[in-house]
């Protein structure tokens, strides 16, 4: 089966060129100047449109148990929604429950995902129980293609790891080639502020933001960077939201340390004003780290330009407003943490191009090419080049759309971006050569997506 994507503007992390892309079965066979009369079974006219490598969302939570409930997208619904939005690979977090092994955690995540994904998928491992067995098993995970390990400086009693535990895991990562990913918020101090707020009768969702100040993200980020330096471990800060944390990352990078960070669309577009919406509406915007005052957004965009922020992932973690966020109506600390977004990352970041915040090449780099390199998927993913998987998005930069829960495909009853007007729209999506989205219809299938064993991080200096 040969498909020709004809006459589009092919984007990469280094620029744009008008070219034809020939797909043969699952792979890209050729990228050529227009004019070659390729024989093909199917021709997609991409004139006037962008042709870019499928998005890679390196931070999702499908079917994740949290706060007495579970994130509402299954691997089937979440990966289908991702495909609609031009994302063709997700990396989801397998969650170790204290007292269980990393191997049993991997098995559990495979049993949720295998045979159920519409696009290709990989895993990171959340290490919440640092002990001799877990540390030994980091090697088992790496051998199974799961070589990045998330740890938490937040959520005492649940995922929280002490500095000593983090140090031990980082030492092991340094020895094995693994990458430590950090949720950097000072959870011990935050828990005190939360208890004080509740004792004072402050129960509204906005308290979630007020009890998790940016300084405590900055402090934890600096501490994680110091521990990484002492151990010689590379470090990837997840869902960075605060200017203070970005300053710490930038400073570490300036001194040559292997420190990287991602941010998420919600920190670029939403703010603590959304958390303060009346009538418990703010619960829709509860995630950790919390949405910040708007002033932080300019720093984040700058970080995306300077590469102090290398990746934009969604931290997609959907909980329904009606049945799930409701758990915290009388106590903000019981609101399940997470915001849905896997479907809208490519569109939202395209608004950064429209607004002149980032270039087209940078759009591709932070949403696809760098995540591929960072997480050992390049050049299989993240680039349109002969031999790469034919994960391709044809994107119409002039189409317009309005984001809404009424039209999105995520399995959640609200949109964090309800009513937001977007310039640009996904036209066609190919996942390993198969057209999965075209003509405003889904043509994919759950079970098409394959598990990706990842090489070690290729992005280290
Ligand atoms: O609020 C969030 N971010 N929920 C998902 C879990 C995490 O910390 O990434
Ligand atoms: Zn439900
Ligand atoms: Zn986190
Ligand atoms: Zn997350």
C-alpha cells in the first residue's frame, strides 16, 4: 500500500519545504521535491497545508487511580482523542503502588493498554516505593524499554519520596542510563498550608492554588537539581508551571548540567483566575502544580524559545466535573488532581505560532522531535524522513474551530478550554501509514497502536 501526500509544506524542527511524502506500508519511503510522478494507491492533496510529524505526548495518565477514583479516559478513548488532535504517540505513566514491584506494575499497565490503543504508546514508570528491590528492578524496566522514572517531592503518604530515596534512585539512574523525571513541589510544606487553610474554613478550589505557592515549586526544583548534580544523574522536570522553577532549570543548564523540563498547555493559557471561578467551577482546573497567576506565562513562552523548556506535554488526567471533581466539593484537598488535554496540545501550541511566540519549526520540535529524542524514539518517531514510521499530520493552518466538550472526543464531561477559538485544525492523521483521521471522521481502530520499547535518552549533552 503506497500513499502519496502531495504538495504540502513539510515541517521539521529545522524548517519548512514544499515537498511530496511517499508512504509505503507503515514507513516513510521518500521525501521529494514536487514533480516526481510517484505511483501510489492513494493520494492526499496537502496543497496549502502543513505536513508534520505526528505529535508525541510524553505525559499522559489514562485509567490512573488517584484520590479514590480513576482518570476517566481509558487507553481506548484517550488514544482515540489523541489521534483526533494529531498526536500519534503517547507515553503514559505506569504507577507503582507502595508494597508492589515495578514488574507487577509494568504487567498491570500492559494489561490495561495492550490491544486497546488507537496509536502507538510507551510507558514511564512512577517509582513510589524506593527500596532495594525497586532499585534493582529499574534495570528490568530499562531492559523492557521503560527507561524513565518519575518521582514525587509532593503528595506525602502517597507518591512522596524523601530526599534520601530520591538520591538513591538518582544514583541508580546514573549507573543504568535511566532518566529521573521529577514532580517538583515541596509537599511537606504544602501539606501544612493545606491543613491551615482547611482549619480556617477555607474549602474552595482556589485554595488549591493558594496553598501551593510558586516558591515551593522553585525550591523543590532547585533541590532536585542539586541532588541530580551530586549523583551525576540527568534530570527531567515534569509539568513545570512557575517562573521560579524555570529560573532554576535555566541556571542549571547554563552551568552545563543535564537538566531538562517540560511545560503543559494549561500553564501557557489558563491561570489561577480559572481556579477562582465561582460555584465550584474552579474544580475543573485543579491540577498540581496549580495554575499560576498570568505573569508566569510570558516566562514560560520565553523558556520555550530559549530551550530551557524543551518539551510540551499535556499531563492529560481527566476527571469528570459531575461525578469525580465533586468528591472535593466541601474540601479542595479532596478534588482529584488533573486537567484533560491530550486532544488539544497541537492546536493550542499552534496558537503560539499564530501569536508569534514560537516559530513553526519550534512548534514541531517541542511537540514531536524533542520528545522523540528525549525518550529514545528518534528517528522512528518525531521526523518525516525515509525509514521513519509514517506518523504524519496534515494540518490546515487557516481552518478555524472552537474547542468544546460538545465536540471533543476525550471521555470527560467538560473542556478546560470551553469556547476558545482556535486558528488551525487537523485535517488528516496517519498512524504507521494508516489513515486514522480524515474528512472529520475517525478511521482508526483500538488495537492498531503498538507498544514501543524505547532506547535510552538520546538528548543528553
Ligand atoms: O494534577 C496532576 N498533575 N495530576 C496527575 C498526576 C501528576 O502529578 O502528574
Ligand atoms: Zn464515569
Ligand atoms: Zn506530577
Ligand atoms: Zn502527570
